[in-house]
């Protein structure tokens, strides 16, 4: 007989930081601050999803992004693009 866990503890633990943040960030000061916070948290969440250390990612982007960069240049530095380039570098180094 298969046993099922009837608790939601695992899910609750996963969303706790988001819910605590939502409560703490309820008042950002103005609409632009809320939008900017959402962008930053989305970017950092994408780093996590692609297995990148957020601090290392931000350091690399700051070094590689030229002043006055175009949208195309900035798009080349997304977490997905950086993770792909790291995988390509690793596979070329192994060959």
C-alpha cells in the first residue's frame, strides 16, 4: 500500500520567501520602485533556474555590458544566454 503525505509543508516552505517578501514590499514608495523590484527578482530567479550564482552573474554582466548598450547587446547577457555560453566554453575546453 502506498503512503501519501497529506501535508503541504514542502510547498509552504518553498513559497515562504516569496510571501514574506510580498508582505515586506507592499509599500515600495512609488510605482516605479515596485516595477524595478519585480525586474530584479525575476532576473535573480532566472539565475537560480539556470544554475548560475547570482553574484557571479551580476559581476560578469557589469564587466561585459558596455555603457549605452543596445537592447540586442543586453539580450546577449540574459541568464539563459550566459548559462549557454558557459556550457559551450566547458564543452570546448573538454574537447
